[in-house]
C-alpha cells in the first residue's frame, strides 16, 4: 500500500453492507488517528470507527457538540485514505437543523466513509452515558433522518440512528423511537446506554435492522463479551474511546516515568519499535517505488 488505500469508498460501503447482512458480529474499535486505523486493520478487526468524543478530545475539547461537520469530515478523509476497512463516523446530532444534517451526510460521503450515525439529542449534546440528557421530540428526529436519507447519493452509505432516550424516557419509549427512526429511513440502530443484557434482548426482539452495542468504558453499560453479543444477535461491538484511553494512560505513565527517572530507558519494552512503525507505514512499498527513499537497514533490536 503506497501513500493510500486502493479500495474505493463504494467498495467499502458494499463490504460494510455485506458484513452487516452476514449476521456475524463485527468488532469496531475507534481510531485515535489515521495511523491507528492502519493498526486496527493490521490486527484483523472488521471495521473502524471515528468517535465524536475522541475527535473532540483530540482537539482538547469536551464532547458537547463544539466540533463542526467540516472539521470531522477533514479528519475522516485523512483516516479513510489510509485504511481499506469500512469506517463509520459519529455525526452527533447532525450539527443543526435537518438541512444541516443533509449537508453533513454529503460531506461525510465525500470523505470516503462507509456510514454515519445521527443521535436524537438536542444541542448542546453530551456523552450518552452522562445524566441530564435532553432528547428532541420523536418527530423532529424523524425529520432529521429523512433529510439525511434523502441527501445520500450512494444508497450503500449506511445511515444509523442513535437513540439516547433510554435514560431519559425509559426502555419502551426508546424502542418506539427506534422503530419510528427505521420508518423514517434509518438502516441501523444504535441504542445508547442500555442498562443490562435484558435491555439488549428487548431491543433485538423489537427491531429488525442491524444493531450496534456501545461498549464504552466507565459508562452505564456493562462491558459485554463478544460471545454474549453474538448470542444476543447484535451486529456491531463498538469500542469507541478504548484506544484513546489506553494511549493516554500510557502517555501519562510515560511522562511521569521520564520526569521521575531522568531517562526513558525503562519504558523501551512498552514502546512500539521503530521497525514495527516502519512496517505499518509500509516503507518497503516506497522502497520498491523508489530505492533512494529507503536504502538503509535498521540495526537489530530497533
Ligand atoms: C460513542 C460516543 O458517542 C463517542 O463519541 O465515541 C460516546 C462515547 C463516550 O463518551 O464514552 C457516547 O457514548 O456518547
Ligand atoms: Mg459521540
């Protein structure tokens, strides 16, 4: 793979549709940057995710709807360029009125994504696992979805509706909303912040389209095993902020170690090596293209 992926957005959208139709559980970690999306592909995951919480945190911002559709589209394009995997993006509330949601869909289609999800919170939105959320009237969200569905130019671009209603209006209302969102044109449903396995079951029973399970840490939902989700008939196991939490934990530990020990020596066994990084970046493909780019050998152990 030289410079970028050779898989087209259309191919990846078809793959994503086929994966979802297969009935198999897809495992979908959230990338923290384009390079980590390469690693997600390299370690055998099915698809990658771009989290609103991660994109905001990356800019040093809380996840309250401050980022813009053009900002997330630019980041998405950098990511989709370097992976062959289908990538699903968190489009928050669609960034405004239904007309804004429609523009968001087109921007994110152009960014090479396989699909997006829109949620039924009002602005300023918040993490779905926090208390004090407010949801829009059901009909307003249905308008948001219809506008998004009509704006699509590739019918394979996946439109997922997320409902945040479980912790606001209760489980039954959340299921009713999900049904209304499917009627409005949603291809898949993201039931946010379910409390336990019985709630997962109830959603599966009531909804015919693919379902996503959000396995975010330190939230309201148990960290269900993939085997459990498979037996429940869920389609996507999402690890939205997991890589960010792992990386930031390691970065903080590393910084404290250097400050305390005066050298990074003790951290070397925990670091990605230079050779692994070069492997991920595909240096040899560049060497094959132009031998003057990569005409050195790395000393052993680097
Ligand atoms: C999935 C989510 O929308 C995200 O932006 O990644 C967040 C995750 C989180 O804040 O833990 C959410 O669940 O609202
Ligand atoms: Mg989000």
